[in-house]
C-alpha cells in the first residue's frame, strides 16, 4: 500500500529536483552538507576507502542521481559521467526515512524498499561509516526538516510499494 501523498503537493515524479534546481546548486549544497555531517570521518581518514570509488544515490521518483567519491578536498558530487562501484536505489520516502533515522536501514533493505547493487563490501563500508555520524552533527535546519518529514512518513499507513 502506498502512503497517502499530500494532495497540495505535485506528485514526486513532477517534483524532479534535477530539473528544478540546477545541478551546480545541488552539488554545492550537498557537498557543504556532507562536509559538515562527515567532518570527523573525513579528518580521521574513515572515508579514505572512497578514493577513486564511486557511490551512486538514485532516488527514482524524484529523478535524482548523485555520484559521490572522496576527493582531495573532501567528498565530491557529480551528476553522471562515472561508473558507480555501488548503487543505493529507492524512492524519496525511503531515503527520507533513512536519513531521518525514523526507519532502520536493515529493515528498508530486507523489505526491498531500498536496494544496493554493485560492491556489497563498499556498500557495507558506507553503511558502517554512516552509523558513526552523530545526529547532532547534521545542519540544524536539515535535521528539523528531515525529522518532521520522517515522523510524518512513519505515521502513514504501511510501507511504500516498489
């Protein structure tokens, strides 16, 4: 059963942020947020395993494809042109539940609401690093938005279908 989507919003397939927000702005915002969230992991070398390896984040119903790697200055985000070593794929709802820590990541994967393809070892390494991030490390505005959205989505009836 799909969750009831608010009628006052356009459907996710029409929100396509990749079309609404120019990628250079997406990239700047995402790289800045990643630098804040993963500051300790970047400084300690915990993300060095991403050098010359690419992680794809594909949010199917929002039309988003981000490719992330460890660059010399931190985490680097592209919108294509590289081959992903591991791909995390799902719908916006599941990524919001994951990011807001409203749903258990293992549950989302076992229920096939999120999928991982490619290097299982790299995917597990990414998950393990994400588990070390303190929730209060997230930018306050992003944390409030994600928490509110995650709470709202978790109260909706049943898991979203594929």
